[in-house]
C-alpha cells in the first residue's frame, strides 16, 4: 500500500490479524515521537507504546547513509521489512509482528519502523550467563539448548544470536523463549559447524557453553566431543576478534 503527499511517500504492510491497528500504522511517526517509554536508544531507537490498552514495541531504524538509501530503495528490502517478513515466517518463535512502515523522501528510503507485540519477558539469556548465582541457571541453559535445537532443526539461523536478542518468560512452570532483532537470518538446512558457530555470540564461559552444547548434542544425537570442540573454537575466536576490536578503540576487554 502506498500513500503519496508531495515528495514524501509511505509504504506499509499490516498483519491482517492486527487490521484494527491501521490508524496506529498511519500515524506511526507522531505516535512514536510522542511516546516517552524508551527501551533502547543506540544505533536504532526502540520505544514501548500503548494503543487501545495493549502494549507494542516500535523499532525505528535510523536513516541510512546515501549509498544504503539507494541500496534499500532499489536492491534490497529495508531492515524493517525484513524484520516483519522473517517474523511472520517464524511466527511461533518471535513476538507477533504487527507491521512495517517505510518513508521515502524524494524517492529514497528516509526511515523505517517495525512494530511488534510487546513480549513481557522475565529475563534474557544474558542474566544467567553473567550471574554465576542466578537461580536454576543450568536448567535455563538446558532449556535454551533445546530451544536452539528446535530452531536449527527447522533450518532457522539467527545471525545475531546474542544474549539481548533471546527473551525468556516463565509461563506455568515452563520457560518460553522468543528471539528478536531478526533482520539478519538464514533459512536452510544447517551443518553441525553452523549450529555450533551460532553459539559464539553468547560470550559464554567455557563451562556454560559446555552445559549448553552437551545438552544440545545429546538431544540432537550428534557427536558430543566434536560439538564441544567446534563450539569452543568458534566461541574463543569470536572473543578474540571482539577483544581485538575493543583494544583498537581503547575500551576495556573481558575474558
Ligand atoms: N517485542 C518485544 N518485546 C519486548 N521487548 C522488546 C521487544 N523488542 C525489543 N525489545 C527490547 O528492546 C531491546 C532492543 O531490541 P532489539 O530489536 O534487539 O534492538 P537492537 O538492534 O538495538 O539490539 C531488547 O533487548 C528488548 O529489551
Ligand atoms: Mg538486539
């Protein structure tokens, strides 16, 4: 759907399950600006908004540089559109996707928004990873291994499988996992190497990684020793690269 006024154009897709939110979509810029519940203000800005008594999360992708504006306009879907499309594709593993909205200024992408349902999570995988005293941390890691295996067996590879993107909610004694930040994904049958490399962004200690990978390998009927060795190699490789970059920028390193 395209709406044109002067040189500004708006393009959006709204999940039919949320058709009552059409006015939210059309007014997204002002609704976003007027909300002051900021969940994150970094590269992109993320706000919580309440609309008709329900909470949603809106991610506003920053305006790309000119080269990327051209790329996103003519060659590639915007990050907002990709987040939306991928979320619909793996609907049961993500907070429900509501819509994406793009704005074009003189024909070039000038901003985009991805709207999803708010998932009222209790923790991310980061808390048990960094807090050695976190209650039931090994149980959480095993459940996380099971969740990761479920994704992998369905050929779902999250290319930014970092702790803040893995949300967990305790529901009726069960741990329910959802992934977010899904604009970089791959969908294909996954090799053992790809699966083990996928754990490398967690910044897990060797012991915690072993707990996760042992559970994963047992459930997947994979060679445990091979999985552990691959996972450790990728994990340490990632830490080395990230620490090297931090040193270059004069920032403190860990591990
Ligand atoms: N649908 C959602 N439900 C609840 N919290 C969310 C949702 N989407 C994002 N968040 C919160 O915003 C944070 C950043 O979102 P994310 O999409 O990962 O942005 P970034 O690209 O900055 O990492 C998350 O760690 C989470 O706290
Ligand atoms: Mg993120």
